[in-house]
C-alpha cells in the first residue's frame, strides 16, 4: 500500500517523468534521491543518538521507549494481518 497509488497510476507517473526529464536523466535523479534519503536517515539517526546520550547523561530513564516501540510494532503486525486477509479476499 503505497499512498493508495495503484499500478496504472505509477506507470503514468513514470511515463510523465520520462517525458519531462528524458530516459538518460532518470538514473541521475534516482541516484540523487537515494543519496538524499541516506543523508536524511543518517541525520535522523544522529539526532536520535544525541537525544539518547543527553537523556542518559541527565539520568532520564529511556527504557520505556523500547516498550513503546514494541507495542507499536505489535499493532502494525496486527494491522498487517487484518489488511492482508482483506486484500486476499478482494
């Protein structure tokens, strides 16, 4: 489920991208997007680690975040199980 976009809509978007930028520019665009996403991910991880270090230095218990993440993952799994059965029935 990618933002409620189906196959034909993705193909149409790709067609427009090829028409606007040309087939030879697409690898460069994809590479640039990949690098940008990697930099964003690295910056996010750096910020998370700095917050974690600062909280530990201040004596704040951050163990509850693991519990919250586990609960969120359980809910995601339950939703995936539910939507998976619905998708199979369609």
